[in-house]
C-alpha cells in the first residue's frame, strides 16, 4: 500500500442511481454479485455480463440516502444506463444519472476501515466513504457532493495525482474496466473476480451465470491478468507478445515502469517461481503474481 495518505479525483468514473422499493430485487437477477448483501454499511464490487457470460460492465454498488448507487465508467455510463433500462419492466424503480451531482475519489489510505467493503454515510446529500471491496490494500473510495472535499481534508489527507492511483492499482493487479477487460470478450475469472469478491456462486441465477460457473468448476481459466515490471518503453495496450512463435499474452494499461498484462497460464506453468520474462515490442516484461491471486490447480482441470 502507498506510504502517502492521499485522495485522487477520478474523472473517469460516473454514477448511476437506482431508487425505489424494488431496487435490490431488480438488480439481483442481472449482476454477478449478491446485491442483497449491500447495506448502508456494506459496499460490493460486481459486473454485468452478456447472456453468454462475457464482460460488459463492472462497477461498485453501495447505498446512499436509501438508494443504490453504481460507481461505473464515466464514458460508458450512458450505454450502461440504457442496458439497465431494458430490464426494468414492471419493477418499482427509478433510474437516473447523478454524475453531475457527485465526484468519485480514490483514497490511498484505510480511513479507519479494517474490512473490505465496509461503508459509512457522511450525512444526507453529503456522500459515502467505503473500503475498496476488492482489496484493503487499495484503500477506500469516497463519493462526495461536487466541490466538497472537506471530509477528506479533515481526515488529514492531501490531494494526489491520477498516476498515484494508477500505480497503486496496477501494482496490485487490479483491472480498470474496459481499459483492461475486453468488452463482450473477457471472462470474469481471468481478472480475479472470485478472489476479489466480485461474483457470487451461491446467490442463484444471474445473466451470464452458466458460463461463469462452468469456467470455475471445470477449471477452464486459461489466462490471468498480472502486474508486470517494464524494462524499456511501455508497450501500447493491446500489444501481443509471444513465446516460441505462439501468443503468450497481451499488454494492458501501464503507468511509469509498471503495467498489467493478460498472460496465458500455460506460458507460466511451473515457471511461476522462476525469473520469467517476455519480450513485448521494445520492452521486457517481468510478471509478478500478487499474494491474493489463486490459480486453479492442475488436478481441477
């Protein structure tokens, strides 16, 4: 975790609001997490998939002033809103985009939380702060009324840069939406959704549940997103690298000398404990396996 207690405005995030008595029930059958677990004291990480089980959107979901709030990608929130609206049917819910009313911040400090996803309200209309539901080492997220950083400054936090946030995220091996996960292509378990508590295998049916469960129980995860140390100029996202003439992985986002790469597990194999490296464009990539990553065992396949 960063030694600096800083907060970082995340302009790449938007907010959708789901209000009404059916809010939890309506979302429950659509997304990967068990929305019934969301309370005023608990935030979750989740995803919305295609019926075929491929990634479409990921988001954080929390309660604020009695409504469900979805912290999602700003540039794709209109598409997400339309998709959610398609499934409203007779549910007693109201969907709205409240991105102009609030700002999302990444906070590289625990802010007193000792459990991921733990949340607290800051007052009606003021905002919410919660421990990152994926990893405690990612600190917290704060959703505050536009222009009001008082709750952060009063916690002895100082303003940081977006690169500060990116370095923390990438070093921990965490994907950032469609920047790292291919839309209508990626499988959740390739990106650690099980370990990061972003999918429930006990809640019952949700859209894309069949493929997600089959991928898990049949040991079909063939790739994993991993952080890499970059020696040389950072390859552009999407750059493919090979071993012995066969594709071994694909570069994703980076900042400075660290990045993320989606790497074929069979190109790691028993080399996980060795000094593995890959040539990618004009750089050399050295993968690292974060302590939270769990690979499927060979005997499970």
